[in-house]
C-alpha cells in the first residue's frame, strides 16, 4: 500500500507525476468526454433512425416528393441529409442526384470524424507527453545523485525512478483507450454510412431515366 512514506494517491497524482502528470490526468478526463460525445454522435439512432427511414419511404411511396424535401430538410439525421441532397438535385437528372447524395455522405462523414480525430490525436501525443515527464524526472533524479556525491541509496534511487515512470504509465492509459475507441468509432461510422447510402439510393432509384426524374421540379 505504501512506498516509503508515500501512498498510491501521492504516487499517481501528486507529487508522483509532477505537473506533467497532472496534465496527463486532465487529458484523461478530456478523453472520457470525447469518447462519450462520439458514442452519442455515431450511433444508429442519429445516423439512420429506423422511424425516420420508414417515414421517408412512405412519402416516396405516396409520391409526396415536395413533402419529403421539407421533411428531410428539417430532420437532422445523416440519412435525411443524404436524401435531401439527392432530392434537391432531381431537376438535373438521376446522375446529379446520385452524385449529390455521395458528396453529401462524404461531407457529413468528415464532419463526424472531426470529433473522433481528437481521440487519434490524444492517442499519439499521450505517450509522448508521458515520456517527456519521465525523462525530465530522470534528469532531475540524476542531478540529485550528483548532489549526494554519486552514491545514492539503491532503495531510494529505485523508488524515485519508479515514481518518475508514472508519467509513462499515464501516457499509455490515455493512448490505449483513445486509439481503440477511435478505430471502433471509424468502423461503426463506415458501417452505418454505407447502410444509409444504400437506403437512400434505393429511394432515388425510381428517378432513373424513364421514371419521370423531373417530378420534383413540377412538385415545386
């Protein structure tokens, strides 16, 4: 439970990691907040909600294209964003609709990934900051050895070095979950985005040449 006169709290928080250790603890709190934010943003209920998809399909089946444009314009989901982009380009033909749909997908995906990229950043700089803290602590330890005449107590030396390694530990504690969650979020977004694109394309396929692609223009 104790290392000399220092308990685990002092080793992990203060003065163990020093100011750099405290910075790493603050970054760990930021990491948790970013993970929660991404978990809320990248999920089925916000990317391709089933009830919204059913409502849009019903509007298409009833050929209420104007209502579908208005509905998808006001509805904030990823799926609605794609459908609205496609419908808005119906007067220019099916090829323009499909191109607009894919461009909208790239735009919305890049926006969502901006939040996840912070996890990638934390995963890469966390170990570097931790290594900086450890190296700086070791430098100070060796200077202390010089002040003591070059013959320190082995137990004290080992304890001091162990405490300085706390920064490296904290850097890894940040990096591992950050990079793991980043990869998980990217894969989840890719899966949901592909499903949303497929569903949107199934709706606009009726606007192929020969299927009255100008219906939207007349509806407006």
